[in-house]
């Protein structure tokens, strides 16, 4: 058993933007983890749905270059990478002491377990994991039908 002078033994979770300049870290477990289907989140990320995790501001810190921040509506602050523009965080006056982070920016986004949806009424109806469409591995290049395989 090791002794620590700081007493800090909590695990850290880290994340970063697409270019790697903007980085974050928090300790302990997220307070919640969900999907948001609202139009603002969707447009901010240009993604059909956004996966979020909520942490306490006291357990959170930016560790890379300073983020840029845009007030998207009164009291709502959206943080993004100054270099590559990746959305990185959300803070709002109506969520005091909280920092919302994008699950997809985690170092290992696979280590995320969403437990609920919000704004489900705004979901895109074409988005759904349960459908009968072909499932391709790899990129779009692998999803193209072979020549002559069209309908008819
Ligand atoms: Zn970046
Ligand atoms: Zn939203």
C-alpha cells in the first residue's frame, strides 16, 4: 500500500479536441451521462445527436491551450478549441458549478455509458440503431455498391 502526501487517489478522466491543442481532465465519476436531441446541440456539433457527461466544475480543469468561449444565448457559454474549432464544453448560469463535456472527446469514448435521453421529442426520426439498413465496416468507400449492383 502506498501513501500519498496529497491523499489524492481518485482516478482521472481525460479528453482532447481533434487537433490535440485543447485538453481537459476531471477526477472522480461523472454526475450523469446522457444523449441530447435538442436542435442547439445538434447544430453546435453538426451531429444528429450529442452524447454528454456532466462533471462538477471543482473536479474539472483545462490542461491544454486556452479554449475560446462563445455566449450562445444569455448565460450560456460554449467552449471550443481555438485552433481546430472542436466543441469542447458547455457551462450555463442555470447549471451553477457544473461543466458539461462531450463524450466523444474523451480519450477513450468507448468508456461512456449513457443512461438517459433528453429532448427526445426533438430527435431525428431517421436516427436509430434499430433498422434494417446494411451495416458496413470501414469508410464510405467500402459502402459503395459494386458496379452493376443497382436496382433493377
Ligand atoms: Zn483543437
Ligand atoms: Zn441539447
